[in-house]
C-alpha cells in the first residue's frame, strides 16, 4: 500500500504542481477582474472595456463574467483588438526578445475566438472585434467608427513594447478619472521598466502630462494595474498631503 501511494505521489507530483501553478495565475486574474469591476461600479466610472490582446478569449470571458456580477455594469460594451494571427515578428526594441516571443505566438483566428467565447456564455451582441495589426488599425478613422465614448477598463496584453506604443496612443482620448489600465506583462521583462509594456507606459505618460497614474494592484506573476486621473480645467487639484498617490511615474 505504501509503495502504491509513493508511486502515485511520484506520478502526480509534476502534474499537480502544474495544475496549482495554472490555477494560481488564473485565480489571480479572476480576482483582479473582480476587484477592478467592483471599483468601476463603486466609483461610477462609466464606459467600455477595451482589450488589446485577446488570443483565444480567456481574458475576455473572465472580464465579461466579472462585469456581470455588478448591476451597473450589466450593459457594459466590450471591444477587443487583436491581429488574430498571433504576435508580430519582434522588431526594434523587442528584437532581442525573439527567444521568448515569436511571430505567430498565441494565434487564434477570429471565427474560433468568437465560437469559443460564445460557447463560454459571452453575449456576442456586446462584443465588437477589431481584427488587424495595431500599426494599421488603431487610428482616427477607426475611432470615428467605434461607439466608444470613454474607457472604464483597459486590458493591455500584447506583450511587446512595439505593440503597446500604438495601443496607448489610441486610448489617450478614452482615458478619464477612474479608468483602470491593467498590464498583463508589466514584469515580464525581468521587472525592467525600460522594456515592454512598462517602457511604453512610462513614455506615454511623459508625452501626456495631463494624465496621471496611481498604482493600484500588483497581481500574479506579472500583472500590474493603474487608476488614471486626467487633470484639466475641471479636475480637482490633488491635495499636497495626498501627493504620493498622485505621483507621476518616473
Ligand atoms: C498573450 S496573448 C493574449 C492572451 C489573452 N489576453 C488571454 O489572456 O487569453 C497576446 C495577443 O496580443 C496580440 N498582439 C500582440 N501584438 C499585436 C499587434 N501589434 N497587433 C495586433 N495584435 C497583437 C496577439 O495576436 C495575441 O493574441
């Protein structure tokens, strides 16, 4: 009996470790979506959910169900932006990362994406998919076509610096006080701030001095989120003693 138990333990240990790892990351994401949707509901942040990097629809499904738990978010609209061909060839600043990220990684075609999320119970009437490379699709013409007024939640999961730059440029007009921006791969470059999504965000904030970011939650291995504020003629001036929470990222 003891031999059998030991044998079973030996066989299952690698598998159970993997299951636990997957669940930890998965649960972290579920928790983050729930916190963020709860925040958006509590603070009455109006607007849509924008997702940049959707692959097979896992994150969209989780965001959809998280929103469904909150009464005011029952009619939230979801916009997903993806090549649906996977990652582009890592170039420019990302070229050195080609051992980690390769062209075509996470490819999932649009039909399969829609079928999958539909099977998981997502209401496709509230989901708009914008297929294509960000460098080609994210522009003023698209903005004029989309019924997006403001963003409540932005999920950035496109891994690469070169992909994140056009994404942030595109969302600039949709940012309002309380928009939550989540980066799935904030720490993916060994925590370096001069790589990947973190670098693109730092540069974008420097280019847009009216936008501030308050660090919100660090979740799972690599996720980071920020609550955004926009200063302007109608914005409330930050109180001096609250300075830390309004700190501009450097
Ligand atoms: C890690 S996957 C997203 C995973 C998904 N959020 C999930 O958790 O289920 C990254 C996605 O970003 C997309 N992507 C990255 N760079 C892109 C670009 N420049 N243009 C369009 N899509 C891009 C890829 O097609 C891929 O589907």
